C-alpha cells in the first residue's frame, strides 16, 4: 500500500504540472510529499492558497505589460502616420513637373495619388493633427499613472515630432499662399492653426506644469516668418497723453527681426508700432510718425527694452537693458494715443486687427510686455531690467496669460526673467 500511495502521489503531481503548464507555458513545479494517512485532495486544497495568489499576481502583471506594450505600439503608429502623411503633403506641395494627363517623368500616374488642391491639403493636415491630439490625450493618461522613463521618452519623442511637423506644415501653407492664383482657404487654415495651438498648450502643460506656473511667467515664441502667426491682447488701450512700454525680447533674425508689437485704431493702422524691417534700424512709430531707435539686439540673447513718450513736444527716450541709449523730440507732438484699438504681438497691422505682411512678421521670443499711461523714471526702468523686487507691472496692459490669446502656431513657454536670460 505504501508503494501504491507513493505512485498515486507522483501521478497527482504530474497531472498538476500538466494542467498548470497550459496556463503558464514553460515552467518548473516542485512536488511536496505528504503523510500517507492524509487525503491527497485535502492536502492539495490546503496548499492551493499561495499558488492561486501567485497565479493571480502573474496574470495581473501580464495584463499590465500588455497594456504598456499596446500604448507603445499606439505611439509608434502615431509617429509612423505623421511621417507618412507629411511625406505625402511634401510631394503634393512641391510636385515635379508633370506632363500631359497628369504624369510625372517616369510615367507614373499621379492623378489619383493624393488630392492636389490647397483646401484638401489643409483638410488632410487638420485630420492628422486631430488624430495626434487624441493620441496625445491617451499619452497624458498613461503618463499620470506610469511615471516611468519609458513614458517620459515617448512624451519627448512626440513633442519633438510635433515641433518638427508644425514648422513644416506652416512652411507648406506659406508656400501655397505665395503661389499665383492662390485662393485663401481661411476656414481650413484656421482649423489647422487652432489644433496646432491646442497641441502646444497641451505639451506645455505636460512639460512645464501649467497649474503651478505664475500667470506672468511665460514667453511667446514665433519660430517662422508668416502672415498668420501672432498673438493678440484681449483688451484695448485707453486714451493716453504719455506712456511707457517695456518688454523682454530675444531674436537673431536677419535681415530685420520684424514687428514685436503694433497697435492699430480705427482710421490709423500705425498708431503705435515697434518694427525693424529689412536692413533698416529699429523704428518706433506714433500716428505714422517715425523715430529711429539706437538698439542693437539681433544677437540671439535676451534684452530688456523700454520706450517712454510724452505728448508735450513729443519727447521720447529709449532704454536697452536698463541704460538709456537715445532720446529725441517732435515725435507726434500733441497727438493723444487713441483708445479702442487692437494690440497685436508679432505682426504689423495694415488694417484694424489684420492686413499682415510676412516680410514684417517678428521672428524670435518675447515676454513681459507691459504698458503704463505715464513716463517711467530711469530708476524704475533699471529695476525692471534687473528684475529688482521693486519692479511692477503695467497699469494699462499687464503681461498675464489671461490677457493674451495666440494664433497660427505661436507658442507659450515658461519664462523666468533674469534666471532664464542667456
């Protein structure tokens, strides 16, 4: 009987191993002997608790690995999709010379490859970006629950791809708009611009932590010279008999960094304009009257600029990095700055809130634009340039995220004055 019990026990172990192998694949099992007077089924049930717990844990871990693998595959598919569609759009925007019947050299029929119109191009890009937006939302949820190096690597990869795609998309649209006979497809383009802005805001939230960023600690970036990338103040300016305007600026664009800001009113598009166009020096316009400013800032470094003006005799002063660089008079004397206009950042206005010209667009970074309805003292300006604790914000227009909206792919990033400089 003892030999029979031992054989029965071995047979039970073999059955258990075979059944478990179906669940776990290539595994190794250890059989434990039990007293001959103890029922084998009872012993198996007594020892099943830890095994079942282990099995449950393994299954849960396996499901977690599969979920993470699915997330990675989705993100790789997103990148593959972006690369594919961008290549198609490149071939559409810059086609080789086609012969009769829509054939390129080599005899390939291109009529059915991709749509040829600008409207279809923009619609396709808009659809691609909407898909990317959905994938990015999934990535956000994944990142919140999985604070891993793998998740951060995917997030960095997506951000780089978005930045690269944005530049190329806007460049393609700019090329299309410059072609003879181009028809302005504003609806499709606006949808693309809105999606681009939304994507950049979302990436900014992920990388910089929007919830913890103070309202004024941000900068605007204008990476391309276009006629549709800009920011706009949500409020207008009051009538002013003197003013001071100060800002941080960084650009290496050449020739000319463009128009950091412009203020247009009904009947006068050049009520207030700061512009450096072509090889001309930087100019400040009031009511279309011009003062040439002795600034030197096209070195790719951050600089603090301030300009003051009073209506009496049109006296103006210009400060760079807290030091007065120039002054003059007879700049629109006795002309009050009119109210109810539109303040635009990054573009020069030829009409109220529009009429942008890409050759006058600003290329670079801009931050902390503040406007006061009085002339600041030299000490106050030095405090602003040196980030002194006594510095203050504009009483007419202050630099806060709630006061500014962006369009056409301009982006917002966290900016700390002085600590971020150069």
